[in-house]
């Protein structure tokens, strides 16, 4: 099912007061009327990855509303942007591919954004190339290897998993890590490979146990992990998978530090873990992209506060990247001088600067471009759970380029300000 984003839906949010006037979605500056440009987004609105899709869609709609206040100019004509959405139901190989074919071949959309499924979409891109902008999927090995038509709006997994290794060793004093892996879940399998390799490089003893995706009982994997007497347990997968594992891990008697790279927010912890979630989350650390609410940048924090007010939901890293997506598409179309030529828009994506109005705190390439080899980057961080506030706080911010911790900024007593 396709759903069109209503550009004015988020006009009441506080962010727009801080960044642009909010009146209507009709462009008011000079330039000929160019009309509305439709693009696509395939997101996981239901299924195992449903902790991702709804938040992405919410943030995209906020970005569309902010962009369309002034519109964007392409070859002298002023345009607005609209999204057509499809739910891949956390199944890119069937539902997602069908949606992609509809958007590319029937709807003839010039750009498709998506959350997951690069490997399944690559064959389709060979038949009918179209720029595909991935908001989230940092799966290791890189999704960029699947197709030259894919660009990635976040740092790869190795740029943030190294934060878990560094924090475990240098702050928690760990010498051993047990990884609990989910077989058949690509993101989790990639994280496991990285923790194993980066941990070994750091001199840590890393052991791994696993259970198949879809199982309700991680007992055997947990028993194997705890048999190694670990200083830290690392859970490899997305939020909807790792939180039930965390609950079983605590029920098995493990009281030590738990790490993951799922970007868990407080609402998700409560919704998935249920009563007693706060006790289960004690001594939890997450290594992922930076949390917008605690960013140093005023525009990023303004976005985060507006998002939280509008949707009553804690903003994750993926929400700031999704918010910036409309600005990235508009910037590429403006540089390409077309809203329809897919090849020209893809070429322009490689050359655009960080778009005005974006909030993610992008780290540009040495040449000042947003994308470096089709990959955009932001800072990474380690967050820790704060039991008193039942929330998270930033403990470490760093640049993970090259799979090393660079320019580290450690926050003393991170929970003190919550």
C-alpha cells in the first residue's frame, strides 16, 4: 500500500519555528512553478524491524514539511517534494521487491529511499537502474558493494562498533567479551564479525554463541556465552531482537555489563521488556550514531526536541538522517538540473555539499562533499542507561573513521544531567 506524505502535517513542530517560517507548502520565493516531485520510500513499518520504519517515516515527513516551506529550485523552476511509502513488512525479498518494481517500473519515480534490503534490490537495479538512498543499513560487509546505484546516509558498522570495544576495554576494564549472535539476521551477523575482529585486535578474548532468527528461546546461546565467564556480553542484532535476549540473559542470572549497537530508546525498552524494564536495562551500553537530543549543534537539538514533542517518542540517530533525506534529494536534483533523469541525479549525489537545512552534523569529505565513495558520515557515540531517569545519556562521542576511536570526547558522569 502506498501512502503519500502530507507536507504540512508537521508544520506545528517547534523545529520549524527555529529553522524556517511555517505557513503553507506552496513555494513563496521567486522562480517558475515547477510542481510537486514524487519520490519513493520503502520502510519496515511492520515485522521484526518495525522499531525502525515508523520513526523513519515520521522524521521524513518533518523534513518534507520544512523543505517545502520554501521549495527547491531545479533549472529555474520551483518545486515541492512528496513521498510515496511502501511497507516491506520486514521482508525485502518479497514484499520489498514488489514495492520497488511498482515504484520504478509503474510509477516511474526518480529516486527511492529505503531502510533495509540492499542485497535483494541489487538484481532489480541491474535491470532498471535508479538512485537508491539507504537511510540506515550499515550492515557489514558494506551494502555499497551490491550496486553502484546505492548510496548510504550513515557511517558503516565498523565506525561505531569500535566504540563498544574501546569502552569495554578502557572504561569497563573488560578482558573477555561473549557475543550472542542471531543467525539469519544480516545486521547482527555483521556486528558479530566486527566485534570478533576489532576485539581481537584490541587484545580481548572474544567468544560467540548463536541462535537462529525467529527463535523464542535463547537459553542454549546464553548458557554458552556465560560459560566463558565474560566481563561483558555483547548482543548482536536490532532492537526487536536483542531486548528479548537481554531479558532472558538477566533471568539466567547475569548481572554484568551488556552492550549492543541497536539504538534502543527508552520507549522501546519499556514496550518490549514490559514491567521491570528499568532494572533489566541497568548496566546497558549502546554504540551507534549520535543521539540528537544530546548533540552540541543547536539545529540538531531543535530537531530532536520538535520530534519528541510531535510524536511523543525519543528521537534516535536514524531520525536525524531520515529528516535530512528530503534535503539531500532536493540538493541532488538541483545540482543535476533535473527531477526525472535518474542517472544525472545519481551522479549529482556524488558531488553535492552538505545541504542547507540539514541537522545530522555531517562530516564532509576532504573535498567538502556530503558523500565519500557514496557513503555519508556522522559522529558515533556510546550511550549508557540511566536508571534514575529511566533514560539514556551520552557517555562517549567519537569519529570512528577507519574503525578506530578518533577525537574522543568522554562525558563525565553522563547520567548526572538526566
